[in-house]
């Protein structure tokens, strides 16, 4: 109240100065700031007429009510009746108390929104820019790393889907994944040896971990680096050719692509020159779970080393957990044939394959301990399988592409992992800001379920979100930039394209480049109801939700406003056909 009283006194002093046509400069003596005498009388009359009551009302309407809108309903409702000094004092005190308690969270929430806007709108990915983003976002809040990683994954997936998966983008993706598996040096040169080394590092991370989505992405990246190694033509390319194909065969075997694994092994066993392969061996600790035989061989070889060192008191003189590349290719070839129970296996096992193994053992200069044990296992497998009955038809023709990776699975994994990271980001955001803003944590999950055609799951999540957000004053939004828009359907894509045609610079403001959780949930809810052919009653209830969702400020949010109109129009067209 003292603020209002003092302001009225100051305005009346100003009116008196203007009436006398004098306004002294504070610093410069004998300087009169009133140099324009036009309309002075009107201005003086307006200033003189200001009273404490009028100015109080002006402050309430132009400032306090807007501040109260940022507060919870229990605080903002106090301004519905400020007819007395005491009621106004109580309402203002409630706003001040809430601001003191939650003001820092509100400011940080705004920073989060701005950071999300800049990440979504200005993503130009290089290895250096990725490190810059990661280091910068950590200084704001590590929670934002989940959002950046999700958007970056979607950015890479979008470019890969368009057929522009370059070697540079491969290094970018490895850099992004690296924040979860520790700092490593990445190769940024087209060198076969460095590419193989990068693949080996990724395989080490994946070998002994559970197969989460991120680990599956790392496995696909490991494949990509092996393909890069095979594409390179340098002094080391011949030496690592066989090892790269064996590792690719192992990955194909574990993903049950047995025919592709057979073709990779064939490339190794049919190779004419193995003279340079001796320096590159199959490392047992990198291998995922293949079968019990490999586990037994590796375990026995380690046990042999332990017994030898204990008995002879010697240091380790050779590798014990490694296999010769060509021998392991023979074993994996036989294992694939035995798993598929190919008709050719019964015909070849006792003749062709045994002859090759015999020739290999005769020609090889030195065998590792694990090689000897593996040969014993191979002999047992051959003897056992030679008497099995044929269960399937002829072997398929080779369709293996020696140097190019099929990226379709990686694109799907990147989108899936992006949604998982976005869900984690929402959960952390809700924990941090749930007291000052209404947040649902399954908006991206519902969006992805709709994209995958799981309409029942999407409807369940979207309905829950609509009920939670229907009367909320403030809520997060989903930005409709190219990276995130690939998760949306054609209608939303077309809608955002139209806004760009009409207003090309609309994405300079976050309100015109995003759709709030409530409006997106209403749209997904409606689309699922239409696809599942829900009843008229159900759609009428959704129309009621749309009417409630209409807010005075909605027109300022272009995509929200248009999406809500589109949603309503879809329901009306459907009802006109069924009623």
C-alpha cells in the first residue's frame, strides 16, 4: 500500500512541475527538461486525477493478476474478490509468499524450456559440436543431457532414413553414445585399423552388459565400424579382412541371422591368403553368448593357464582366451549349419568340412590353447551331427553385402531409444518442477505408440494425460521441429508445414513452434478413437474436452490453435457419416 501512496504523490509532484512548466535536471543545474509545452494541460489533468484507489486497481489488473496466474489455483483464486483492503493484502501476500518459495524453480523451469527450444531448433551435429552441447548442458543441469541425446538420436535417424549416413555421422553417433559408457577416443580417419579398434572398444562395452536399447545401438555401431574397416583400402586392410568378417558373423549369429553369418564365415574360409591374419586374433572376452561349447573352451583355457603358472611358477607366455581367425570361422560355420539343421550339413560334415579342417591344422604354424580345445569340440559336433536327419530344404543363396550396413534396424533403435530418453527427461522434469507446473511423463510414449500403430496403448496413455491436464494453467510443450516431427503423423506434419508457408519466420518463437501436452494428447486420443471406431458417446465426450481446453491465450499459440480446430473438425466429419 505504501508503493501506491508514494507513486500517487510522485505523480502529483510531476503534475505540479508540468503546470509550472519546469522540471529540473537532477545532475545539470539550470537545465529545464520541459521543452515541449503542447498538450501539457491535458497531461496535468490526467496526473492530478489519479487517486490511490484508481492506481491500486490499475496495479492489480496489470501486474498482480498476471503474477497470480503463474501461481497455483488456490493462490490465483484469491484475486476473484479484492473489494476490500484486507482481501487485497491477503491476495498479494499469498503471491509474494509463493514467489519467495517457488520463484527460483519458476525461473529454472523457464531456462529448461528455452534450452529445449535451442536444442531442438539449432542442432547441427559434428563431433566437436556434440562435445560442446554435452559440456554446456551439464553446467545448466545434467537432466538436459537426456533431452539432447534424444533429439540427437532422432536427428541421426532422420538423416539415415534419407540415405545420408556418412562416416562423419557414424563418429557423431559414437560420440553421443560415449557419454553413457565412458570417455573413449574415436577414430575420425578412414583407417581400417582405427575402425577395427573402435569396433572392438564398442564390443567390449556390450559383451558383458544387459542388452538395453543403448547397448543394441552400440552393437549396430560396432557393425558399422567393421563395415567401414572393410571399405578402407590401405596397408592394413588385408590383415584385418578376415577378423572383421568373423566379428560380423558373430553378431549375425547372436541376432539369429544364420544365413548371413554362414556367408561371412565362407568369405573367411574361402580366402586364398591368410599370411597376414596371424597378427589379428578373435578375442574371447569380446564375444557375446554364442553357445556352451565356447564358454567351456574359454573356461578350460583360463584354468589351464592357472594350473600351468601354479605348477611351473611361470608368467603367462601366450594368449589363452583367443582363437585363430580362420579356425573360429570354421567352427561358427558348422555351428550355424547345425542350428539351421540344413540338409547340406549332413552331406558336407563328414567330407568337405573335415577335409578343410585337416588341411588347416596341417598348414597352420601355431595353435593357441583355445584353438586346440575348440578343435576337440568341433570334432564332437561333427560326429554327432553327421547322423542327424535332414529337417529343411536347400541352403539359400548368399545375399550378404560385404561393405554396406543395412541401417533400417539402427534407425528403429535410435527412435526407440530417443523415446526412452525423452520419458526419462519428463520424469526428472516432473520431479524437479512438479510443484510449479503440471507435467505428465508419458506424452512421448503415447506419441511413439501411435506411430507404431498401437492405438489401444496410445488411447490409454492419452486419456490419462487429458484428464490430468484439462484444467492445468501451465504445462510443457513438444517442439515441432524436424527431429521430433518424425514421430508425428502426416496431418500434424502438414499442419506445421502450412504454418511455415504462411509465416516463414514463425519458428523464431517457441509458442509458434510447439504444441502443448494437453492439445497433443487430445489429438492422439481423438485419432485413436477414430481408428478404433469408438462410439458416438465416446467422441461426444472428447468434444466436451476440446471445448474445455479452449483458452483465451490459445490463439497466441499457432500450432495449438490449429491442432485443436483440426481435431474438432475430424470428429465432426466422422459423426456426420455415422449419425
